[in-house]
């Protein structure tokens, strides 16, 4: 039984996709706080609690787009998984790319899951619901196990 809000970091540069994701998780059954950052540089600053994110909460899960400005999501994933303070955070790649090389590279970089964003609204909401159902209801997340 979840007794606290699940902290979700959404790394997404597309405002429409970010809004859809926020709405989908707001409608969910699990209490959550979703923080949105718009690029890879912001994501790493947030995770490392650098300004302006010095008070950032340690996320329980990261939803990561691959095609980001300033620092690509592939680089962000590699940095997260090579950092002893961050590597335990599950990373769900949520991206428009269906390229086999992106899928293989994400898993080689230790992504925990790879999901291609559907373009249809109803399918997108189903994907968000599936993420919530699996990652926030069934999986035991290492909240607070490592504090940066």
C-alpha cells in the first residue's frame, strides 16, 4: 500500500506531450508528483540538485524522452546509469523513436523499459495507465535508498 506520493521526473521538451502525461498521471489511482524538465541539461541539474534545483526531491522513477535539446536523452540515460548516486532510479524511455538502434542502445545503457509514444490520444492515455499500473503499483521502487 502506497502511503506517500510517488515522485516522477518527466524529461520532455514537447509541451503537448508533457501536458498529456501530466493529465494522464493526474487521473491515475496512485498519488504522485510529476516534475517536468525540458531538456537533458536541466534533467541532470535536477538529479544532481544543482541550481535552481537545490531543493529537488529524489525521483522514484524517470520518464525520459530521447530527442531533447542541449543534451540528448541518450546521453542523459548513460550519465544516470553511470552515476552511483543515480543508477538505482528506474528510467522508462518514453519517446517517439521506434528505431531498432535507439531501442538497442537504450537497453545497452541500462534503461529499465522502452516505450514508443503513441500518436493517438486514447492509446497515449492507455500507455500512461500501464506505466502507472506496473511501475507505481507493482514494482518496489528504491525511494530514498540513495540520497545525492
